[in-house]
C-alpha cells in the first residue's frame, strides 16, 4: 500500500504547502445549477495562474511551474522540459505495469495448481487483513480494492478468484 495517496484528507496539507511557498489561493464553490457539485481551486504567483479540481492536482500544477521556471506566460510553457522524441514515460510505465500484472496473475494461477492450500491461505489472509476493522458493508468496496492490492492482482482477477466455491463464506 502507498505511504500517501490522493484523498481529501491531504487537501489541507497541499493548501498550506502552497501558501508557505507564496501562492495566493482561492476556491470557487460549485454552482447550484452544476449537477456534479464540484469546487474549483486556484493558485497564483508571479503572473501565473493555475486551476484544478482539487488541491492535490493544484499542487501538481504548481510543481510543474516550479520545475520549468518559465520567464513569461507563453502557450505550452509547461512542455519546455518534456522530451517528446521517444516513447512517453507514461506509455513505458503502463507497459511495465501490464507486464508485471500479467506475470503476477500467471504466478498466482500456478500457485493455485501447484499448492491449492497455500493459494487459498494467501487469499484468505489478504481478505482478513483488509476486512479486519471494516465497520460495515459500505466500506467493503475499499477493502476489496485493498485485498487485490495486497495479493498484487487486478480486482477483476480477485472477483474471479472469489467465485471459487472455497470462498463462498467470503461472499457474504
């Protein structure tokens, strides 16, 4: 599990960090007519303005500005340090993640065949680890995501695994 994740409980930390760095900050309340009810968050400094759906995203944009250090607000100034001459880092990371995930799914399936008891114990341990402390069914979705993460398999694979008759007791 991550040491820090994108969650509303991190918003205040991000806002205070930007404030300490000298940004003026504003929030815009959602319009009553807005079906989504989303706030907008703004930061400004040295003639540059930034807008985002939440303070975490806003801090990310401000960090790009601090890294590039543009002299003036020109179109696409944020791309100045981005190398577009090769496959994107995003593509490379996703390709790597897919390869790792496929290998883990194959490893997990092999364990099921070679040592079904160990496979079942691993699944039960992952579910027990995250289910412990879940207060009600509303939090089961998050616990389910955490169990898949603990097993290092995709959620769809965990759904498939939990269809096994050995885990009927875990399906409620």
